[in-house]
C-alpha cells in the first residue's frame, strides 16, 4: 500500500494532513475521475486514498462489525474523514466500511447496486435511469475534471503550437466499437473525409485524436482522409503530452463518436457546438447517454453543416459540489463551494 496521496503540493501539504474529505482512488479501473471532479470543485483540502488490493478485498466483503481489518498503515493515525467520495463498484464496499467505522458521510458516483440505501448521496447519470429518491442526484452525462480553469490553461499552453492551423478549427475525437477491439477502417475514413470537407469548406482545420479502440488500420485510414485539409492528428499512444484539453479549448466546433461517454461529456464543457457521429459504434448505455444530451440541447447529430446554436457549457461537477455543500454544511469545514 502506497502512502495516501493528496491533491495539494508544496506548503499546502501540511493543510491536507488534517483533511476531512477522502477520495477513494481506483486507478486500476480509471474510475476515480468523477470523484476527483467533485472534490476539486468543493474547494477544500482532500486526501486521495488509493484502493490497494491488500485492503480493498476485505473491505469489499463488508466484514462484520468488530473484524480487525483496519485501515492502510499510512492512514491509521489520520483524522477520521467527515466526507468520503467514491465512484464505481470497487469503491462502494470500502466506502460503506468507512461509514460503519467512522460515521462519515458518503457520496458515490454511479449506481452501487443493492447497497444504495447506505449512501448519503448517489450521483447517477440520467442515462442510467436514476430512481426518484431523496439521496439520489441525477446528472447529465459523466462528471468531468475538465473545469473552465483547466480549459483556459490548456488553451494558453498550446496556442502557439497550433497557431499555424486556421479557424474555424474542428476538434474530432475518434473512439471505436463499444464491444470490439478496433474500428473498421472504412468507418474512420468516411468520418475523417466528412469532417475534413466541412472544415475545408469553411477555410478551417481539423484537430483530431484517436482512442484505444480505434486501432492502427483505422487510424491510418483517418489520417489519409484528413490529408487534403490542414490538420493535426494525435495518434493514441504517442509519447508526450496529450492535447485533448487544448483541442477542446481551441476548437470552434467539436465532433465526438457516439461510443465515448467521457469524451462527449468533456466536449460539452466547452462553449463550442458539439456533434455526435457514428451512432453504430455505441452500445445501449452510450445510446441512452447520447439521447439524454440531445434532449437537453447540448449536442446534435453530425450532418452536412457545423452551425452553432446557443447552449450553456456543461459543468455538472460544480452543481454536485454545490448540492453537497448545502446538504452537508455541518460536516464540512468553512470555505467550501460558492
């Protein structure tokens, strides 16, 4: 078990030693983003607690009261948390164990199954059919750490590197089939050609990136389709900094394939028009998510133009943090969310 890490660095680490907010960090499943997004928006010191197998397994079984599993060594002397934030199934058991032994409030992202009643607040996407209960807060899409501040910082960091690409710039995020390892190259080529045509017709450029399910052949097919248009293509797995946030910050329009719930949610954090493409790549859950975004006026299906429309940038993590501040004000230190 590694030392519990903190969201703060330098002189701020001392303040985090007494942090009363814990985020259950599950890097093996990459499920911690939603929990971290909430904690960051709260504006209070918090402690990241990695879910190591050495203590996750017994906690996940919800051992009977009195069983001596205890906390990881790094946390044995830590002040008991007042608020524990987690996401995904693996953290649910650990959170309930902590509540049993410390009395902490629990906030959980995604449905935890039959143990839902043990949580003080459940944050569930509309696409997952949240039940109408007092401890359930429905949200649109998936919570993102991509705050307005992070977008501005990424845009400033990459502005000079992309200055040669003309406006309007179309950011294109290409994923892959929800239940397969790679995208058919013909689909990638067709989408690349469609987006490149729209950008070139307006005198602009394409900022494209592929994902882990795109595959090498589909990536090369996409590259070939973009060739006649000014563009940047970031291939999945390339070394160096990923330009994802910068592409969003500097884009005049965004196109996302329908299979990627996180990418679509992050695209809606911008003020640019967002379009969804290749619905055939999506599974049932992704189709429900796309439908919820369309119904809310946040996205439109990709067609033959990139016309802008009025919509507010999406920041559901801030809304959740504000709800937590109102619900649990007595359990949180002063100076939380505005």
